[in-house]
């Protein structure tokens, strides 16, 4: 039995990581807005409603399907400040918390690029729900309450954070965040990347601030970094697969991993494989694709990323032959990749909690009757990684931790460079003409869980809601994108709804299997537009609570 009902509409639909964010998107649609307005309204609301998962100090890659059928990516990943050089960090790498690890905030810019090119409503109308939620407050749900409680020791070191989140009441009010959103509503990008907000952000980062453990850290972002920041629309990366067209953001994200996996699995009879055989094949394919991510991905403005070769059928066929009957323990990038510290025979660089692979993020999808579709993955600026900025109501991010210091590596730290982010929205056009916008939170798991959802629909013919509720498996046999970048050689995580015989079969093949709760892997959401019928539909995972879809 399915845990969520089908949500359908013929005018507009939005799915988001929090019910009140979905409501914010629906309000935009009800005022005459389109999918861009709905997605942005929901996205700004998520920055208020889920401060443990995202915030205005973070990032938000976006994919757009325009009504004419063209697809576009928006670079919602902030770049490294001018002062960000390797000598400013420990030799071991960039820490996972502390203000020095902050990239320039990109979320506001990304949403405003979306609205400027595709939106219909006045900016204030789009922002009104988020402003009201921040100024008037909203009921704290169980997940946010648990996150606040778990981080009280860190909050005690951060006065502005403590003032916002330590009240303990059932309704959370964020007056400072409301004022910041008001500035954006009044002046657009200039209200965030200039004036009071930019001045306050730069001043805060210019003096030492305690990290989670209380050690003093000085930020690297200067006012010029903030005022000069701009994202931009760019071409997505796309492949045709069994008659479908799939679109992802470029190699400044992990998105092409999804496409590499599709290529690796293109000629296998996925709909006919026994479940244990499929699980082994998937896990081994994931190791190969993520090994290539580790070796070859980075900001293409700074490095040459050989996507044409990585996504070619010829390369996929050669890599597919590397998959054997046993679990591989070594990380094996292709294309004559240079030697990396973790490719000498084992992916083990130290063990870490699974949460370091699954991350803290949220997601929003929207579509309307014109065929405009948006998929966006807001993240970063989490309240537990950095102190809140007094007077602004949000915390800086920590995305610089995804850089490395390896000479000549495409993801080596450099000023004005985007770190290779885990954030990875998705678009697809199916052979029957239906168009999908979908995504999930979950760090390195994002392109694993959305791929399995997509294959459930495109290869196995499942209805959308059945596809998002099907049990998921995850490889953790490659270095995590998050500090300290550990891995579990041959590591695999299965949701507890798999037949126990699947886990035993994988263990017999050499996989190190962890079985977790029945609903532990991400929160995939999807919206669908059927151009033939005009029907809009949505599917939302019941995992981890909260996510909801609303149509009007």
C-alpha cells in the first residue's frame, strides 16, 4: 500500500521539503504566478522553515525546462573568495565547519536569476510568504526541534544563534531574517549583495568567530567578494537514454554521475534482473562513476573536464567490462587519471558517520500548464555549522570543504572557483512525452537515489508514487564530499524493506552491507507534466517526514 496519495492538477503544482513551503508555492500559483514564481516562493520559505537544512548563506543549483522545451541550468553555487588559498587552511584540508569554510552565498542570486528570466509576479509577492513565516513565526516540527536540541552546546557559543533558537517555544520567530528578506524584496540582488546585508556579512567574517568546538576562526569573504558575486544561466549537460532525454547541471556539481550511471546500465535488462543481481550491478557501477567524479570533476571555468569522453557509449562499454562478480574494493577512475591519495588500492581514508555521505539539504520542484518546470536543491548555511550573523538572521555556509589541495586537480581550491558541490537537481523527458522535474536531499546519495527513482519509472514502468516509495540502496565506497572525506571500502547501505536475502547475497559477493531503517534514504520528490493530456502530477517520498506536494 502506498503511503502518499497521488497529487494532480491541470494548472500548477509544487512539491517541497516542508508543507508550508509547498503552501508558499501554491500561493504564488494562486496569485497568477507560474512555476518559476512557485519554486522561488517555496525556496525562500524553505530558508525560513528548515534552517537546519538550508539558508540564505548557502547555495541552490537550479534546472529549468522552458515552455519551448529548451533546458537551462542556473549556477547557484557560490565561488571561493579572493583570499581563499591553501595556505589559509590546515594541511589536512578545509574543515567542515567554521567561517573560513564559507563560499560566497549564492542562493538569493540563483532564485533572482530564475525570477528575472522566467517569473511573472512582482518580487514582493513571491517573497511575501517567507517574510510572513519569518516575522510572524511558524510551529516548530519534530525534526527541527530535534536539530535545535542536538546543537545546544554549539549554540551556547554563538549569541545570535542562541537568541533565535534557544527560546524553546512551539512557534519560531526570526525577525532578523524577515528584515533581510524585506531588503531583498525591496531592492532585489542589491538588497542582499550590497548595502546593510553585505556590510554586516563582511564585518562579521572579518573578525574571529568560534567554530563548533569554540576555536577562533576568521572568515575569508570580504565585501568585494560579496558585491562582485554573480551566478548565471548556462547550458545543462544532457544525454539521450533509451529514448529519454535527461538533463543535469555541469561538473561543478556531481550531476554528471547520474548520466554516467545511465550509460553504464544502458544495455543491461534492468527490468528483468533479479533484485540481488541488480543491487550488485548498481553498487559496482556507482563505484566506477563516483571514482571518475573524484578524479575528473571540477568547475569547468578553471579546468578541462572530459565530459564528452566520460559520457560516451564507448567509454561506458569499456568501464562496464570492469564490473565482475565480486565487490571491488579499490577506487578505479578511468581515462588515465593521475594518481590520487585514495586510489592506491583502497578507498579507505578513515571512517565517518553515514550522515557525512547523506548531508543536510532540501529540495523543491514545480511545474505549470505551459510546460515550465523547475527543479532546485537549496542547501548550505546550516545553523549547526556556523554562527548566525547578528542582525541578518542566517549563517554562512561551509561548501569550501569540498575542494582539495591536490596539484593540477580540477577541484583544487582557487579564488573565484566553484567547489564541486553535491547539489544536483534533475530534469527528464520520457519516451512517451511526459516531462519530469525531480530531486532529493542527501549529499553523495542524491544522484544514487534519484537514479533509482528514475529507473523505476523509465525502465520498470512504475507509477511515480510507487517509484519514490520503492526501497533504496546506497554506495559509500568512495570518498565523501564532506570533511574528513572518509569512505567504507565496498560499503553499501540498504533500507530495511529489502528482503534480508538481498543483504546476504551482497555480503557473499564481498560487499560490506549496513541495513538501516525502512525509510532512511533521502526524500525524493517529483513533479510531472504530460503535454498530451495537460495533467500535472506529483510524487513525494514519505521518508523523514515533512515533504508535501500541492496542486491548484
